[in-house]
């Protein structure tokens, strides 16, 4: 057993057990209260993260960053201060929220970093599956971006450029490859998935992936986060450890950051990286995905009538989960704006550079 399950439940012996319900299909009032408290606690943690990121980032931009400048393409130019505040502050805030959550709930986070039973081959399979879904999400993102442009809309917040300095690029890579994967996995797999998996593992996989996607605040990264969140949640459930999901997350962000690094030396070559990496990981990852799925390795945990009565029907009565979902959804909707500069050139190149970042 690991902390993503609870004793007495059974799931064909393939995955760690989840909560067992001895009272039949219908949840008792006491069960509903306990489950609602779980959802409220998760939602409260997400609300705290949402509010603290806004406070810290706005304070950071106000205190350390000057007025935003734009290049000739209308892209916002991030300086070192902008990159530190915008890239590092959210990840560090996520780590802070996780620490506070553990302190308030008296949970020992060491349980999330166990190495017993970790299999390098299994982790490598999920890395390839994640990279496959990353490339798939990029294709979907390009389609979405062209679709928005066709009706006069865009998502300007994902279209920015870094100031051409080594320190700026270095901080961006550190934030993207190291800090963001750790901070985000602590929250979305360490809190959201861990807590809700005790109610239903399958529901928790999709709920954590949905929250992970929508929290990015734009439609492109919602698709990316949701697709990547599913296999990262699955391997976390299987192993009971955050280490594999962090490795998967870092791997995806390394591929995304390759474009940023190459762009520093040769702007034209950065697109070539995408052109080369896309078919390689798309094909290789698809092969691994199909092989793993055909062998039963991608089988989801059971979702019985017991779980159906104790997941969504109770989730929609959780005030904190409703509020944080509305806030995330509002951010996503408001990220779509009328095109300020109706220039259709370079849409695919911009999508390749910015959609992948998570």
C-alpha cells in the first residue's frame, strides 16, 4: 500500500488499493462529510496557491521590473527581472503551499519520494508517452491557434520573447526545467492526486489532470497540461512516488526548452529543432504508447458505482473546488482576445516556440 490508496480496497491486484465502501452504493451522511472535507481541503490549497501567486508576482513585478517593452513583432520582451518573477516565483510559491499544507495536515512528505519498487524501464516508457502526448498537443495547439486567428482572436499572453542575454536564458531554463516541474508536481500530484485518489483513483487521475491543465490559464496549455497530466498521474498511482512524474515533467520541459536555448544562438535553427523533434518523439512515443496499451500497462483503475456516487456528485458541493475552478476557467476565457496586430505570418513558428511550455 502507498498513500495513494487505503487498506481493504481491491483493484484486481494491479494497482494500489483505494477507499473501500462497506455501506453499499449510496454514501452515508458521514461519508459525504468526510469526502467533502477532502475536496474542500484540496480546493483551499489551490485557492491559496492562486492568491499567493498573484500577490507575489504582482509585488515582484512592481518592485523589481520596469515597464514592459515590446519588439517589432509586438511581443513582450522579458528581462532578467521579468524572467525571475514570472518564471521562478510561481514555482517557489507552489513549493511554499505544499510545505504549509503538509504542516497543517501533519503529513510527512517523505512518503511521496519513496524509491522502493521504482523501475527505470517503466519510467522510461512513461517519459516517451509524455513526449508523444507533448508533440500531439503541439499539433492540436497549432490547429487551435489557426482556428482562433481565422475568427480574429489570439492568446497574446503566450507570445513573448526573452531579452538576448545569457543570464535571462539561464534563469528561464532553470525555472522551466527544474523549479516548475518540482513545484507543480508537489501540488497537482502531491496534493490534488494524493488526496482524491483515496476516494477514487480513476476520478483523481482525470481531476488532477484537468486542474493541472486549466490552471495554466490559456487553451493551448490546457490541452497540453491535461494530456500530460493523465500519464503522470497514472505512474504516480502505480509507484506511490512523485519521482517518476517529476522526471516525466522535466523531460517534457527539457524538450520545450531546447528551442529557447537554440534560439539564443540561432533564431532560425530553433524552429528546426521542433521540425526534427516533433516526428521523432511523435512516432517513437506512439509506438511505446501502443505497446504499453496493448499489454495492459495503460489500464485505468476501476470506477465502480461506489465511486460514482462519491466523486462528482459530492465534488460539485465543495465551495472551494467550485470557486477555484471558476477562477481558472475565467482566466482561460479571458486569455483569448481580439487580434491586436492582424498579421498572419509566423503563426506556426510562434506556436512551436510557446505552446509547449508548461
